C-alpha cells in the first residue's frame, strides 16, 4: 500500500510525503521454503515486510504516518484532497492535532472521483421511456452512457472554470452554483 502526499499549492505539484506498507518478503518466503522458522516483518535480516500478513492495510494509518512525516518537515496541512471513501484525511488530522490540538484539516473531494460518482449515478438512474430517442434497449443504454459522460465532463468543466474565474474562493463558487445548476438544466432541456 502506498500513500503519497503531493502539494497542490504550486504548479510543480511536488511529492512532499511518501509512506509505504508492505506485507511481502521474498527472502522470508524463501527461508520458510527451506525449513527455517522465520516470521515477517523483522524476523530475519533483510526483511522487506512492514506489516504482518493478517493485518489489514489502513488508509487512516497511512494518513497518520504521512502527517507525522510532514510535521517533521515543519509542514502543517490545512486542506487534504482525497477520494470519497478515504480515511487518510482523518489520519492526517490526528497527526496535525498532535502538533497543535486546535488545528483543523479540511477534507476536499477529488473532482476525478466526484466525476466518476456522477457517471455511475447517471448510469444507474431510471429515465422515462421517451427520454432517449432510441428504438432498441442497447441504443438507449448507449445514449444513457453518452449522457452520463456529458454530465461528468460538463460538471468538471463548470467547476474548473468557476474555480479559475473566482480565484479558488469556494464561498463565491458555492454562492453561484444554484444559477449554474439552473442554467445546466435549461441547457439539457
């Protein structure tokens, strides 16, 4: 399992933190096949495993380790962008709280994952029989897929444009979204 922290403050998008967790150890497996009683991690010289096989990988723990590493570099994190089901931001929050108990890390949703969620929802949605002007079920399915992709790309473009024109001020963007939604519905109408 790999956790990567990439700064989004500059155009360079540099990697500022990296944490690896590994359950595999070739040398340990080889030693066991030769009859040696070794356990990984750390049961022999040169062990590459960092976690025992039955231990689950944890996005929270990876976020915690990344946060602790960033603190050692004197980097305090204010915003974390993750996919919707990730707990890594909670781990980073816990690490930052060790340094400053009042510090708050704000999780932001990754637009790629948001777009994929929109696409899946549009593909699962039930539309009226005459919504797509197709004859066969497969043609309707194909048109629904095109519609889902259009929604995904349109929403991404709208947000990207709003973000650029409003210089990243999320409050201004949120204030304007109701009219954007109305305009988008009118456009599809």
